[in-house]
């Protein structure tokens, strides 16, 4: 019996030593370094929340912005194409026609497609029919209809035609994200 107890204690000691030798990896944000001094500020009016994000990745024209707690917003020329960490996240968007309309090369109706991650971890595609117009204040207004929901995105462009600030519909849970670009300097 003593031999069995000694073997059990030795095994437990070895296992506990293994547990202390395996370090816990640091959170992702400790590995990520900003790619520019430009910051993206976002406000989520429906949640009375705001955050400042840094640019952490660029891939084929898509920029990914991240908060210190690892929420990300990905944009293509300022138009939101994906989110992570907000709930009912936008998994991906085809915003080519929105970008064409913002550049003044798209007239009439066009379609914007998005994929969402649902609560049961399924991908759901939603298509919105949209039109672009200009407000008297110079904003580009995108009015859209999708599955019985109407929403309006607003884009303010700078002198070079880039989006400086916006109000963009994300989905029924998050509703709108207000974005603005600023320099960290």
C-alpha cells in the first residue's frame, strides 16, 4: 500500500511540474503592433460604447483595426466589411458597388451582400438593395433595404475622396457604428 501511495504522489508531483512548465500564452494584443499612426475611433450608439482602434493588418485592400481587448473592425477604403467580438458579427461583405457609388461611378440601385455569424454559429447571408445620393451638407447617403429592414449609411469624404467619418449599419444587434479617422500624433 505504501508503494502505491508513493507512486501516486510521484505521479502527481510530475504532473504538477508539467503544469508549471507550460506557460500560458499572452493575449493576442501583446503580439500585435500598429502599422500606422492613424487611429480609428468608433462609437456604438445603441450600446453607449466607444473605442479607439489601431491598424494591425492589411491584406488585399482590407485594413483590420483592433481594440486593446481584441475587438476588430475591418474596412475596405473606409467601408466596413467585417467585425469580430461585437456579437452577430459581420463575417464578410462585398462592398464593391458601394465603393463605386461613393466614387460617383454607380447610378441607380445596386446590391450589397453580407454574411453574418448567428447565435447558433451558422453563417447567414443577407442582401441589401441600396441607392447612393448626396445630402445638402455634402454627405454621401446610402439608403438600403434588406429583409424588411431599412437603414441609412452616411459617409463624409475628405478632399482626396477618402472616407473621413461615417455612420454604417452593422446589423440588428449592434445597429450602427460611427467611425472617424484621426492621427495618433
